[in-house]
């Protein structure tokens, strides 16, 4: 075929589409919805799962983690550096998801994300300075002058891009640090960070606080599995060198790409599958439209055949026309996909201080469609055009000359031999829609069950906010205790405030755990302790503000000369199942090192359970202490790991957000503390399920699209059927058929197609909804009630879809229908 022939086919196809603008518009928009949705989701999947991390040779970067703990200690890192089995580079950095610290100076303090890193962090991750330099090895030694490297965004936002920033002293967390460099805007750190300071790890340290992440670069050609065998040997050596360590020295080497994307991979793959099913429905609809459109052209095709046109020529012409439609849908789909990406970024949860809600940083790095996404859209459009355009073209090319001329010149002017194919496509659409709607309803029921779970507190009328106590200003227990007492008393004096408290973490924020021993009990395994449970530092008013009930004993007091601890009911049940723990002694922090270990603490009370991590988790064993009960070294680690929470309960009738400005001003004036994450406790609870809400929103959108497209497909087939059966319906009416009989005839056809689709859909749903198990809570993936509700809903939609064609059928005038003969 020459280019001239191809262009001639395109011009002819465009003329055909201009003659049927309604058909062309519906086909193009239907395809655009499917292609646009697929392009938007692919853009995110590509950014999060497929695209390499934005670091040089990122496939060779791995995380080194101890088992079962999720972070490393300083002795671990220094031991691995000294006994490096073959990594090209090793670096350590703070393991916090978000490490907030106060940046002072200027109009007011600001909380920024800071991280301690070893000197070769920048080399391993390929971070280049746009101004100045990064840390030298000498600056990473303990006791050296404090240096600071800042990110490009902070430099522009806070300092206006001042080129004279180098050498200036900046107060960070109460300590003065000298700016030595500004990183280029292209560097995308993981976890997100705005300020870097030297780790300055003490090589002689024996502290077993697990507060670091360690990353390494593998030599070319070495796999993670080979590195795991290295680290097994190193882990055994470390266990022998540090017999008092926590854990048994087992290590795991995980590719960083895998570690970063692990939590998002199931959700994104499910969404990609769901949106692919939407595209299948859209393609089936377009195939039906093409068949219906082509059936009206049987006489034209028969005439062309009679005049000598070969079958290949007819297929080529029809396929060209179909590809024109698909390319139009692809172009519009690309525009919809771009808007879809922006919409995804707008609704994606990224709250820093709600556990489990932070999407992988690559989501934030996705600014819109790129060449890969555009190529994907083009590929989808091309495959769609060939597969779903070729089928109708081949079917129509088989037109029988004699019967088509007779049929087309006879009763209706529309051929009837494609009805079975169109019915099959509609039944497939119903089946796919059933699977998607089942998935969406399962997520809805799961979300409702999740939101109805008790937090263990009374969230109404509670205001929350985050403050950073990182730095030397609050490195001692006396300093934190003073702040807590003064802040609480000042806040409680604000009109409308009933009570206030401070805590190291809020419910649903996550937080830290702590090992402990019960004197007289031996641990289950060597290198372990009696237990490791959630651990919170709170001011005494904490339980009153959140309405956590006292179940036994008493609560914590502000000033106590002896060490005391309050535990949760879950901890009491787990570790004292047959006795009363009140009055018993426990040792908190054994094995962490001399600076972290406490003497025996008395259990003075048992309180109700609270959900600190996520609503879908069971009650976790938890213990509480006041700041004065905690060693200074432990408190400094806690303050550097996570922001503290200020919690305020307002009086009945007083809106919590109504007192937020006065609370923030008090903290700023008295302590110079910046405040962030100002929310009500009810909003914290809502934000904690934002990940599930994100999945539900997308799955629900795709299910609604599938339902709408399925209804449109059913409507189109029934409309064609009514047109094809005009003569038959006229004869029935002439012979005495009533309106109800005609309605049942058309509704019966709709229900028959729907029931066939439901049978296929139920079989598919039993297989496919199981992949949703990881996203569900309180409902089984094959829940019978969900399947029944969706089936009933689809039957209802089918009846609505057949209403207009059925009503049109009842209005057929038998005289007109018979006269057409």
C-alpha cells in the first residue's frame, strides 16, 4: 500500500465520521476515558515501581537491616565499616521517617526536616552541592565543629537564595551550626530531608539504641543474595564481639528500591489491574459501536464487493477508519491522563505524622506525564486500534453479497447477523463491571469497619499539634519536665481550655518501642529480653485529656522520687496473665547501654488500651513514664527521633481550633517553639485512614466508570435490537400483544445478558477479589453479602438501561412497521 492510498483511506474515513458525528464522539470519549485512566495510573506506577531511584546506579544501593529489628545501632555501623566484606561504600543516617527540628532566626522559628548522616552519605546517593561543599571525613568525627548542609528548597524559601549563606551560623535546635553547602535542586532525598548535619558517631560506643539506617553500594555484578551471605558472616562476628547486644546478630540486605516501594506495591498493582479492566470495558463498547455502525453499512460494503473490491481492501479501509477513532481517543486520553495525574497527586495522602499514610517519595516526585507515560498512552491506543478495530472490520468484510443486498433493502435496513457477537461483548462488560464493583464495595465495607473501631480515647473536643524538642535545649529530663509543666499551666489558663498535656507521640502517630525485663524471669531466647513494647513519655495530665480510663492502681504523678510506670491492659494481660502487675518491678531499657538503662521501676497502675499505630492493628502492649523518670540520654534520642505532641481539651461548646492561635502564640513567646500539624484529634483519626480512603476513592471511581460504560453498552445493544426487530414488534402488536408483553420482551433480553454476565463475573470475582486481602479489614474477599448486593445493583442498572429502548419498542406503530415491508 502506498502513502497516497493510506492518506486516501484516512480522508475517506474522516468523511464517514463527519457523517456520523454522534457515533464518532461517543466512541472517542469512551476510549479516552479508558486510555486516560490507564495513563494516569501508569504514570504513578512507573514513578513508584518501575523507574529507578533518582541516584547514580541506584540498582546497586541496598539497605542493611538487623533481624527482627528495623534499624541499626552505632556499634553495628562502625563494626561493619571496620569489617567491610566488599561494599564499595557504606553510610549511616537517622532512621526517622520525619525528624523535625527548630530552625531559629528570621521573623519566627520554623520546623524543618533534619537528618544526621555520615560523611559519605552524599557520595553514595550522588548529592552534588550547587554552592559550597558537603561534609569532609574530619567533620564527621565526634567533637568536631558543627557543620550544616541545606537543601535547595529551604535555601530558597527561608533565605531567599542568598549566595552569601556559606559560612554563616544558623541556630538549629538551640545549637549554632555553620553552613558549608547547599545541595542542587535535582537531589531528591529519601526519606525527605531539608537539613543535613554530621552523624559524628563514636567508634568506641557500646550503645545499643537502634536509631540508624545503613545503606551500601554493591560492587558491579554482585547481587543482594551474595551480599546476604557476606553479612551472615559479619553478623556472627558482631554477635561474638557484642554478646550483650539486642537480637542475635542476623542481618538482611534488601535492595533499596524494593524496601522503599514495598508498602505501595500491592495497592498500585491492584489499581493497575482495575484500570486495565475499565479499558477492556471501554474497548468492548467501542467494538460494539463499530459493529453497529458497520452493520448499517452492509449494503455499501456489498456494493463495493460487487464492483470488485477485494476483502483485504475492505478490511484495510475499515481498519483505517477505526484507527482514526482510536487515535482521537488516545489524544484525548493523553489530556485526561495528564489531568488525572494532577488529581492523583492532589488526593494522595502524605501526612507526615500519621502512621502508615506517607506514600513513597516517588509519588511526590511525579510532576505529571513524561515521555514514558506518553509512549504508554500511544501503545495502548495502537494495540486497542488493532485488536478491537480489526475484529469488527474482519466481521464486516465477510458480508454475503446476495443476503446483504436483500436484507439491507428489506425490512429494517440493518443487518442482524452480528447480534450474537454484540451480546457476548455486553455480557463480558457486565462480568468485568461485577468484579470491579465487588472490589469497590469490599473496600467501602472495610473502610466503614475500620472507622468504627475504638481508639481507646475520647477524641471529641481535643486539639493536637507537633513541636520539636530536638537539640541541646531539651536534652535533659529536667528541661523537658519544666517545659511540660509551664506549657500545660499556661495553656490551661487560656479561656475555653479544660486541660492540656504533652506526650512523645499521639495515638495513631506511631512512635517508639522499648525493651524491658521483669526481675526473676528469664528471656525466651539468648540476646533477648523479657519483652519489647510500645513506650510513651507523657505528662501526668495525658490520661485525663484523652479520657484514657484508669483500670487499676493509680496514675503517674508529676514529681516522684522513685521510678514508676503505668502500663496498658494489653501489657498486663500479656506479661502477667494470672497475677496483678500493680506493685511489681520492671527494668526498662536493659542492654541499651549504661547511659540508657534505668533502675527498677514500679508498676503503679493499669490503664485502658490505645491504638498508637493504626486502626487495623490489635491493641498493643504499652507503658508510660513521665519525663523525670527517663534517663537524659534516652530522652535526647526520643526528642531527636520524633516530634512531641501538645494536646489540649477544650470545654464543651468550645471549638478546639478556636484556641489554636493562642496556644501557638504562647509556645512561641515562652519557649520559642514552632508549631506544625495543628489538627483536632478527630481529624488525626480521619487522616490515619487516608491511605485506605485513597484506595477506596480510586477503586470506587473505576467501578463507577465500569458501571456507567457497562450500562451504556447494554443500552446500545438493546437500542440496536429494537431497531432490528421493528418489523417483529409491529407484527406482535398487530396480533394483539400488549404494551406489557413488549416491555417484558426487551427487559427479558436485558436480564438474560445481565445474568450471563453475572455468572461469569461471580466466577471471576471469586478468583480476583482475593488479591484485595491485604487492603481489607473486617470483611472477607469472597463475602456473600457483597456479591449479592452487587448482583442486585447490576440487575437494577440493567433495568434502567433497558427502559428507553423498551419504551421505544412499545411505541412501534404496527401499520408503519408493516408498511416498511
